[in-house]
C-alpha cells in the first residue's frame, strides 16, 4: 500500500524531479491504494465496521448507557454499558438478528461465580440469558440479558449484604462511581474504587462476541483523565483496592480471567503440614450439586458436584445388564493448583507516578519453565520445571515530559491512550489455534477420563441410555505451550494522544483461556475485559454455609481463596493457597473515563492519529506533535494561601471549575 505522504507516492502520473537524478517526490490524482477512512472519515476508525471494531462504548452516547445519576454512596443495578457495534463475520442483516430468528438460552449456574464481582445477588435462584441475535432497545440494558453486543457492569461486593467478611479483612471495600457532565465532553464517570467489567465469551456455551484470538493482533483505545484530588474518600471502617494494594493503583485496563477457580479444592480436603489443623469451612458441601442436579428441565447444564471429589470409586463388573459387582476401587484425584488458571491469562495496563504527568506500565503474569539437571553429574538427566513470573514494564518518561516547566502539567487533562499488540506473524483461522494458540493445551475427553474413571469406557456398549459418558473440553497448560512461545511474540505499542510513546519489543501475546474445571463452575469468570480497573480476584468470594429451616442458604467466605497477604496475621497464616491474581491485579483507576474501544486488529499509526484528530477538540487533548503547552485552565487551582473564600487546613489543594 502506498503511504499517505507525497514524499512516498510513486509513479507515474505527474511527478516532480529533484535536481538529483532520483524520482523520490511525486504527485498523483488517482491513487486508490490508501486508507480512505483516515483521509475522509469524520468519525473514529471502524465506527461502521463491527468486524474491525466490535466493542465501541461512549458514555456520552445514549446508545451505550442510560446516563443515570450515579452517587458514590449507593449502587445502581441499572448501571449497564453496552457496545454500539457488534462482531458479525457472517454479515447477517440486522433485521434478521433482531427479528426473532435466534432463540435464547438460560444459564442457572451463574450465581456460583457471579456473586464474587457483584453481577448476581445470590448463589442460587438466579440466572442469565443469552442470544446470538440482538435484543430490543427495551431489553438491551437488562443486567441479566446478553446478546452479541459486549456488555459491562459496575463491580461491587455482595459480602456485606449476604454474609460477613473473613477475619483477615478488617474493613468494607468501597466500589463507587459518580456521574458527571462536562462542558465539552458531555456525560462521563468519575471512578472511586469501582470499575466496569464484562465477559466476551462463555466457555462451553455457544456465546462469544469477539474471537478468542486475532489474526495479527488487537488495539484497545480509551479516553481517560487522571485525578489529583479526590472528592470522596473511604470513611471509618471502609477502604478501597488501591489502599489495600498500592502497587496496583491506577490500573485502567485488564484482560484475561478475572479470578482463579474458586472451587479448585474438594469440599472435605484435609490439609497437611503446618496447616494440618485447619478444618475447611466447606466440609459439609461434598454432595452439593449444580443446577441440573435439582431440576431435570435444565438441559444445558451437567449435574456435577460444585466442589470436586477427593477420589473416584470404580466398579469392576463382567455382565453389564445384570451388574454383578466384582470389586470396588477408589482412585485419589489430584488436588488442583489454582495458579495454573492465572498464568499467561492476565494482562493489565496502568499509570504510575505523578498523576499530572504519569508514566505508563504494563503488567503480565506469565507461565515460565526450563529444563534443569536432576543430579550432580552432567549425564544424570533433565527434569522439566515450570513456574511463573509477574513482570511489570514501565516507560522511563512521563506522558507530558515535553511540557516540563510549563503550567500545563499543573492541571489534570483528558488523554487518549492506545495500546496495540501486533504479532510478528499473521495467522489464518487454523494457525490461530495451533501456532502458539490454545490447541496444544485444550482437548476433548470423556468425563470418565477426566474423573480418573477410564475403566468405565471399556465396559460393554452403553450407547442409547443415560449412562453414556459425556465429552467435555479439558484445559491443561503444559510444556508444548511454552515451546511455542516464539509463535506468540510481537510488539506492544502504547500511543499517547496519537503519538507513539512506549514500545515493548519481543512481547509475548496473552491469549485468554478458560479455567481447568467444569464449565458450570466457571460461568463468566474467564474471557473478561475491565475498563477503569483490574479485577477483584476472589477478594469478595462467597460460598455456601448452611441450609436454613426455611429452605434458603446462608453464605460465608472461604479462607482457601485468599492470598497470603490476607491470611497473614490470622490464625490461618499457615495456609498457602497460590492465589495471586488479587494481590497483583486488584486495583482501580483514580480518575475519569469517557470512551472505550476494542479493535480486533492492530491499528496503524495513521489510524491512531486520525482518532486523535477526531477527539482532540471535544476533550481538549494536547497535540504532542506540535505542543506549545500553552494552556488556559478549565479549572483554577486554589490553596489555603490563595485569596479565596474557600479555606481548609494548611496544605490542602482544590481544583475549582471555571464557569
């Protein structure tokens, strides 16, 4: 493709020949091989192409939210965001998508996990529905109804409403959002501990709104404004994620699984070593089942125990029809390590340092491994050892370093951030699965195999009855995945206000994947995107406690779902749970948010700069290509030394909006 620069247009048409006898400057009037959208569009790139821009959320658009009045002190369950655009690779007409051609499915197991981020109000008696079509305008903002448009909601904690916190948590966590209306930017949100989160795929079900992996890469674009002085702060007995985990402060984008598998351990699992004195709070839940165990009308769920079994009992028989029992054998099931679900499944982007001139950081949790010698001699042999690393890469410069010494960096500003991952190699549909993808860590197996009960598969034929073993997808991260690292390598490029700012070379692609557990135990947990924060992990986890005489469940928190930072200082400090998502990614953005876009291809520099030009005036974005840093503030800075009637204790700072 010819570049959109007259210095690089080539032959023949009309051209200018410089004094030196080389034709490197030419003009043309009929060049077609260029990005017409960059040149002629009056809107952001891909606004009418859901197969390029499937997620497009603008808080100032009534197509995306209901522009509710949001208050720091109360939670509004109707605060739902939905994308204007949607992924439609088959180019199905909108009339067919919304004309009742697509049926809906209802999932009744969502409560098992949906309470942990506040989507659902209980572990049982709740459900969500989804369709591959489009919901009506009257339904699209329904919290529990999903179509092919990506949907997000404000996260919260259900623990204070349904139970009490574990003893290691000494304060209630605030998750506040406040709505605002700007002079130019219109409706936007100030974040005070909360953020928006949503799933784009449901593992094991026919629901996905963007692909699992992309041919060349992706781009996420956000309009943000860091905050200097908060208007609201946690009160007595309250806290927020940034106070708990200050190293996670100002995460504004997260992609991957929002938590580990909360049902990773058997309900009656007995611990050994230093933690041997601990009695699991889940001890009485060994036979608790999923929704299909109690309602035969539920056909899209399998009846399995909520917590895995410690062992599988196998009957050895000769005559299937008369079933004479020969013997029983119990096979111990291995205890799962929750760390396996989080490695190479978590990516965050954040600001760091001075909010008026922040650096930009990228944090990734990677699966690592190597071969090590197992003996003292060189020929003893090799053993493969796996592990993990949490890597944080930060820019050396602030985003406004070019304005150092000016009044510009004395005030908060809106900023356009683009993060683009571009893989070194383009892959087609098949290669996406097998070239560094999920093909080698994902396979289908009979449920009997997964339960260490393969002997049941060689019994006499049992097709055509309800005892037939079912197939399920198994996820097992392994050495083959590590060996294909080179197929995931590319560049992660950060742009600020349309200008390239920060590049990470040899960056390993993060491909979000399911948890290694039954689909009923992980509804809505993997394949998440967060805007304005990272993830709570399992900090707000709830599980069953006891069944009351009235037939309703009471809830409690499971100590085996907390990181060591929460358990330390309690009587359970000896527990080691390998829960690491919370302590590395539980953080929120201190500031304002307005627009969020996710492209399923890497945007080019001209496309990113085009979006900057479109948004520049609305958000008063600084032009870093020709910045004079001349700035007339929309806000005036007041201190106690200022001759203003606003007073406070010495040292306090205020930003007052000019009218």
